[in-house]
C-alpha cells in the first residue's frame, strides 16, 4: 500500500505571537510617565526643607521651654547654689541709664572678667542669679524703686546662654571649644518690674504692694548666631513673685535675691 502524503493548511493567524508577547509601552507613554514622576519628585524635594525647618523649630522651642522653667524657678526662689549655671551662662550685660540725660553706661560680666572695678567674674551660681534679679529701677545707692519719678537708674539685663537642655555631647565636661561654640545658644532679657499701680493713688496698701510684690519677665530670643546676630525665635515668660528683695554688695557690685518667705511692712 502506498501512503499518501497530505498537506496541512497553515493559517496566517497561527504564525503571529500570542497577544501577551506583543504588550508594551510606546515612547509617548514612557515620556508621560517620566513627566508625572518628575513633577511628584519636585513637590517631595521642595517639602523636605520645610519639614526639616519645622523639626528644628520644634526642637528649639522644646529646649527653650525646659530652660525657661529652670531660670524662672531659680530667680523667683533666690537660689544661691546653682553653680552649674557657670557652664552655660557665658556673659551678662547690664545696660543702665540715669533718669536724667546726663549719664548712661554698660557693665559686662563673663566667667573670667568684667568691666566693673574691682573685677567681678560670674564664676558662681549666686552671682549669676544675683545679677539676673536686678530690679528695673534702682536709686543711686542700688536700692530698688517702684518708679523713677524721684530719679535713679533704669537697668536692662541681658544674659547670653548656651542651652541647658539638648544633646549630651554638647554639655560639660565637653572641652572641645568648637563644639561648645556651635551648640544652640540664646539670649535672656530679664526684667524685675515692680507691681503696676495708679500713679495718682498713694496709700499704705499701694506702698506695701509695690515693696512685696514683683513681676518677673524673661524674654528668650534665639538662636544666638556666630556673627552676634539673632534669629527670629521669641518667647516671653511672666510670673508674679511675692516677698521682698534682699540687696547686698559684693566687690562693689550690687546683687539682688528674691525672698519669697519674707515680707516688709512699708510705712
């Protein structure tokens, strides 16, 4: 028997690859995808600096709040033993002005020296607190005054401080001066103000109130920049302090301390 060959007809459709093998993106589609990704990246990259600034501002505000509590309590309690403050308060300046226009000046204090004579370095916590508690108004002898109607001095106290809170690597006993100088620093404008009362009211009650009640204001300004300037951070803290102010003279420099448990019966 002779076998007969048969030819199988092949369809033209059977020569094409399956549909999944032909799928893909055109150059136009790829270009559109790249454009979308580029626009998204621009937005993300633009938001990163804002997020970092917000994180930095929050950190600085937290440090200020913690440090303000320490200084506020130390001043209102008339603390003498906080010698650790000498590691952080590196300068104090008193910009004083006489009631009349005949005199004004500046007294500066650092850990090793001062502009006062004899020298009065701020090498103890008592000296730091004593200067920061200086009343806004004093007479020529240094006695606190409720106002300047009868003459005297107006004092403007500014402290320059490295933050008490923050990374431990920046804190004492760190002896790397570059690291210390680059740490977060700020200024404190201290105002020990007598209680406000009407100038037309003169009574025993008003006199006793002015002698035994004081308003303490601490204005924090930060950050302290290397060129001597200041950033935009500002925060004020206020409290009322009851009690008299103890006044003492050390090395010809006036120091003041709140006495919250001691009151004066003024005439």
